[in-house]
């Protein structure tokens, strides 16, 4: 449906290679110009004591000071900017991981970023949930790392500066519900990885 003047504009982009010397921080994540459909090799689960998460959960120094979701000077809330990254259901999580890599490379603190999925849980969330929900949700409360959750749990995760929504499955109704929930959680930016045609029909 057409956007009204009050609705945020969607900026579509295609992830591409980022320049720079040195070895990529996360070699299992593709740096190709566009997501390639098809199954990806399984990612090794991290050791329990290792903060290196599969995909976005890499270590980083959280910014000191106020929480990411807190607005400076008590300013009035503003609508988050929406960016669309084209992806299929099969490549949405890989695109989300690559997007998170770009955010971290650009200087974002890991604690600023939330990753939501509409289909299967992100591999990091699956791994951490294997140790129990208490330990899993404790990491959200600590707020030091990128946190991954299912979109159905968005009401529990609070707000972060950047929300990356991977539309990796689920029904159209579930995806349609996930979009406003993810936007509500995003303080400054919502990045949606999914099928552009499907997403525009849901907006």
C-alpha cells in the first residue's frame, strides 16, 4: 500500500564487499556482492566460554555511559530509519549476519544491536538456549553483546539502537506482525533482510 507522509521511508540496499586489508573477522560469513540462494555450510557452535558467536555475536567493547536505547537530552522519540536488504528465506540469516558485521566494522557497539528472526531461531540463539533459558536471557540483561531472538519474543527484549529483522520463514501474518514489533524496538534504525516484493505487500 502507498506510504503516508507519517510512515518512514524504506531505503533498499544490496550488501556488497567492504574494502580493507587484513583477514575477515568472520570467515564463515559470505562477503559476496549479493546473497546466493541455497543451503549454507553449518556453522560450528562456539565453546561455552568463548564470546565469539556464530555470525553477529563477536566480542566488542560496549560503549560507556547511557544505554543504547536511551535518548540523549530526553528528546522526543523519532521514527527509526528503515533499510531493506534483499534476501530469500534461505539467505535471510546470512544477510543479517553480514549486515551485523558491517555495523560492527563501522564502529557500532555489539550491545547496540538486536537480531530478530521470523522463522527458525538464529544459530546463536539455538546454541545459547541449549544451556537453558535463564542463561540465555541473562545475556540480554547484561547488554554487552549482539542479542538474537525470535520475533515472537520481541516484547521481552526491549529496545536497542539498531534492529536487524531476518524474514527467514513464517507465514505472511507472522511476518506482518514482526515488522511493526521490530520497528517499535528500533531506536534509530531497522534493517529488514527479506524478499522485497513480499515485504512491500505487508507494509
